[in-house]
């Protein structure tokens, strides 16, 4: 297990489409999950996608603990999601602020589907099928975008709503994903 370097925006590997995982028992896959977990925890991230550590496989993980200082930031269960498929549950979208470990120190206002169903597999290859909304749905969309070579600044509608975290939100400690 190891904390891996997170690629930053500008690295062409972040713009590639990731491939499905075929073998959940391979040592390489087990090591990937462990390294992603260590990296996300070390950087206090809300989520991480395999392409962010230079691995072009369809693997994301995310999880947010409840924080009494930010009651509006709801908890999201720690989840490893492999080969994900997203299905919006309606056309409704809403804007929300996002950050990313590959775009350090910045925040942008990004439109996302309010509610969606996500399907895929956990780290042991067991099926996952959840319908979620709000912040949980936002985090999933952000992470799965990484598997399609999309970084959140590419979805910002008004670039006036994109800037440095410490200027936009002075004094706040915010998580990136
Ligand atoms: Ni990200």
C-alpha cells in the first residue's frame, strides 16, 4: 500500500477514457484499491478516481464523514465503485461548488443532475445498485466524469464562478475530490 502522486490538470492521462475492470482478484487490482484508499485518506479527499493516479481503469472511490462545522455537507458512505453506470432519475439539475485533487486550491460552480441511479460493483465484485440525490449524487457524477476524461472545470457554465478556494471561501477548510 502506498500514497501515490495525484496527476494535475494539464496531464493528458486525465483526458483519456478508462477501461472496465475484468479481474477483481488480480494482485494489481487489489493493490490499486489499497493505493487509492491510502492516497484519498492522506490528502483528506472526498473522492478519487483511478485515472488521477495514472491508472486507466474504471474505478472510483468516495466517502464523506458528517462534519458538525458544516451541517449542510451531508455524509456520504465510503464506497468503492467499479465499472459504474449512471442513470439520471430526472432532467433536474442544480449548481454546486466543487473542488478536485487534480485542480488543487480551486473551486468552481458546476451543474449536476439532482438525482440518479448508479450501478456497478464493489471491490469484491459484488453488485452495487443505489438511487441517490443531492451531494451524494454530485460526488458520484464528479468521480465518474474522471473515467471519461472530464474534469469539473470543463462543465462550468460561467467561468466567473471559478476561482481560488482561499479567496472564494476564506477561513474554511474544504475537501477536494
Ligand atoms: Ni476530481
